[in-house]
């Protein structure tokens, strides 16, 4: 009876150990954080961030507000931005090449008439 009980206990422990090992060795997603920061004293609206094979946006950023989004880069191409300043003028930015499986962080500082993009 005692031997049978030990055998039954080893199976769940072995199974749990195998699952834990599988989780620890599984592939991890390569993600890039894109952080938008309104550095101006007025709101910025209709922000569109275009990166290879996808796009995300933010309706409005108040002065000093920060918004972050995690993205997966699956193709090569430039980061592109479009936003509207407080007077209704539309501004664009194209640059900063991105590559598949890129990781890390990018900070986009938005002013009323410009955008500054830096890798962190």
C-alpha cells in the first residue's frame, strides 16, 4: 500500500515539473514599447503611429500625458507618425528604421509642431 501511494505522488510532481520546464524554455515574444509623451502645454489629438505591418492610435494626449503601447515588429520599415496640434494643423514624421523581432523602448516626444523620436 505504501509503495503504491508513493508512485501516485511521483506522477503529479513529475508532470508539474515537466510543465514548468516547458514554460521556462518556451519561446518568448519579441516586443517593442512605443511611448508617446505630450511635452507641450496644449493637447495633441488624432495621433497615428504606423510601423511595419500595423498601426495604433491615440485620440488625444493632454499636456504632460504619457501613453504606451507594446508592439511586435514583424517586418522592416520606418516608424511613421501623424498628429494634430491644438490649432488643427496636421504634422507628420517618418524615420527611425524598425526591424523584425526588435525589442526595447522608443520614446516619442510630441510638441505642437514637431516630434522627436529616441530609442531608450
